[in-house]
């Protein structure tokens, strides 16, 4: 109804305007639900990232950058993180997780089941569920007071429902397309890992041949690399 065509008592007019404004507010749970729906309907994901780790226990700030891929599948979620500097590759084919460190000339291989406890992996790979795994809360005030009715990018806070050894809470920056643009993960010692995500490509691997997928989600280290199996 277009109320501008009518002359209304001020109190009634104010009430109607307030109700209209309230109807536009998107609460943190609403944001989490549309975010979950968007990622549930993806089959794959590719993005570039800038990573920064800060905190007293982290020593001096650590920065890195690179590119990541995720692919859902019945045989388990696959992922690959390529770090440019320092050169590192983390890759999982759904069965094993391989972590290559160029500076150490080492590659550590472990069972990928442990990845299900890694919260960002479980979400991007399609195994995680925000409302099941977290309390959904408004963002902390240190990130600014959120106008959930008007902000183009909205911030929500996730608090794990089960105690996590490495995670106290997570903040997500969610844009109007229901894509995550930034992640801040805080541990119990207030060390913060920030991922700034860009060049996001939903379903980037659609139509990828099985042979190409196997190649992408595997890594053969240079000759002379020490292989450590855990």
C-alpha cells in the first residue's frame, strides 16, 4: 500500500513507517541462512586471498597471499590452497591431506578426516552447517555498529557450539550476493587470522573433466622433498 496518497494522523504515520523499516531489517540469523543456501547450491568455488595473522602469541605479523579451490563430491570435499609467498601448497583429494612447505623441503601427509574439524573447510566443502555448528550473533562493536537494514556488506559473528581447540569465534563479511568477502578467525589467545577474499568464482569448476580434477587436487613435490606421513 502506498501511504503517501493519504493524510494520516502523525502517530499512525510514524507507526506504519516504523513497521515498514523493521520489515527491511535482516537479522544475523537471516544472513546466515541466505549464506548457507548460496554455498549449499554451489558445486565448486575459486577465489584469491590475502591472509594476515596478528596477536601477541603470533610474534610479528605474518602475511601471505594466494589462490584456493574447493570441489564438492560424493567421495568427500576436495580443496587446494596455493600460497605464493612463502610457497606452500595444502591439498586434499578427499582421502588424504598433503601439506607442502618449500622452505623446509618437506611434505606432510595425513588422513583428511581431520579436516572435518577445520571449520572453514567443512563449510566451503559443503559438510558444515552454520546454524547447527554455531551460535549466530551480531558482530562485535570493534567492527563498527552494524546497520542491518542498509549495509551492503553485513557482518555476523559465529560462536562454536562445541569447544574448539583453535577457534574462539569467527566474523564473516557477507555481501549482497551472499558471498563471503572477509573472514576473521580468533583463537583463545586472541590471535587473529584474517582472510580477505576477492575474485570469487562460484561453480568455477563446473564441467571440469575427472582427469583435470585429479590433477588439480593432487601435488607432486620437487625431487629431494622429505615426505612425512602422520
